[in-house]
C-alpha cells in the first residue's frame, strides 16, 4: 500500500492528496507529515444551512511527533441538501434555484475583509478545492479557541466589534456586490421556511391544545399579532441605514482564540444582502440561548448589554448611531429568525415526547422573551 492509499477516505474525497496535504501543512507553518497518523473527526454541528455538507477536523503528528490539525468545510449547492425534501414543493424549488451557497467565500473577499476592525479576522484559508457537481472543499486554519462560557464582558466586546465592522461595511459598492435587494434573505425565509415551521402551526388549534402549549394561549395570541405585522416590519428595515452584515453573528460563529483572547475569528458568513444596522445583534443575543447553552431568562440582560456596546462601535467609526433604530433592527431580526420557529412542534408528536419536555419548556420561555421584547419595541 502506498502512502497515498493510507490517507483517510474523507481526505481523498475532499480533493486532497498526500502531497497536497503536506503543502497545506507547509503553508500553515507546521511540520512534515507522518502519513500513518492522519485521522479525520466529524465536527458536531446542527446542519441548518443548506450549503453545509460536512465539517471535519483533519489531524495527525509530524515526523517528530508534534501534533498538527486543519479544518475542512465542504459547501454545496442547495439541491444536495437533505432537508429540501421536507419543504413545500414551491419553497423547495425556490430554495434549490436561488440559495447563494457560495456566499461564505465572501469572508475572504479582500474588499470585504478590509472592513473588519483590528479585533476581527477570518480563519486563514489555505485552499479551495472544486469537487465537481457544485461542491467545494474549503481547507482552512483549525482555530484553537476557548471553550469558556461567554460573560457579559465578552458579549459587549463582540457587539462593539460588530458595530465597528457593520459601519465600516456600508460602502455602496460592497452593498451592490451582494447582487440582492435589501433584506432579501430575511424575506425569503419569512415567506418559505418560516411559514411552514413557525407561522402555520400558530393557526393549528390541535397543536396548541397539547398540554405543553395549552397554558400559553396568551403567547400564541401575541405571536399571531406579531406575525400579521411581519411584512411591514421587514419593509421598515429597508428604510434604515444599511450595511453588508455577517448575517449569522452568533457567539458560535465568533471564535475566541486561546492565544489571542481579545480577538474574534469570524466564521460562517450568511444572509449576504444589504441589511439594517443592528440586525446582526439579534443572532448575537439569542445564539447561545437557542443552542441551550444559556438560560432564556438571560435574554433581556444580554440584549441590554449588546445594544449600547454596538452603538459605541458604530460611533467609533464616526457615525452618529440612532440607538432607537438599531434596537428596532435587533428585535425585528431576532423575531423573524428565532421568535416563531424556536418552538419544536415536531416534539409534540414524538414517541418519546417526555424526553423533550424540559427542553420544550425552555423553548417556550425563549419564545416568550423574544415576543415580549419585540412587542415593547416594535
């Protein structure tokens, strides 16, 4: 067996030979590969994005026994996404034809990257391999990041950096480069996936008669009232100051390196269309709560922390931030993206529903917190 044959099949499938892998290691400033030590580990991730096909960490040791690692993300055309089959046929067709599956590459676009403040950067991208059939393997730096929980100080630092970045990314040429009208992804989401996952269930009396939802008729009424305003709320965003956003700026996508804890490594660019200043705050505030890593009752405190920090970042870049508009954008984005479909209605019919009771109750509380916050502001 040759050394080429000894590489894991996932490495070969991602378009990498032993020589190519060694070149990536050289580019990363690491050692000479011992090919017998190369291994692949899938990274646990909730694959909600139609464009994400695989996340893998490739690691091993060099000839002197020192460890090395790389990260490989495989992105794909939306037609390859298994979740496509669960969508209504009209939504299925629109998503398959229009989803911008290559948008993450914008992280390394020189003009857009130049708008990041000094405390933000993308991971080092070593190579993009075309796998054919509209699939790409992105070979990049494996960021060694802290697993320490986020505290309010870190939330504030991230929000201020986002405010600076969003303000710096208001160049008309950057907005035009997205090729989309303002808030196009948000509208498509609200008209398609959100309709099936969050809006239609609000009208289903049978679901809301379930013992887990029956006590929350007031929440149902609030959500239905907010749902009736969604089109107008998104249209209002169009009138606000626009930027090119991160698009999914949850803490999970703002990695804090072990060696440089005052820096954020930005991953998973999304929702690339002109977007109102403040929309990125929605995912920042709700991301760890939605992932069940932070209690829903922390949402008001987190929102109250990130809003002034973000506005300070906008002002750092010389713009007189309108805090009321930014707060409105934050809650509108949070409402559309997490306020209606955080409730996992599918768990209500699950054979082992009791396994999800506590988690479902937390999702109800998260939904309530978003609905209360949005109703006060919007």
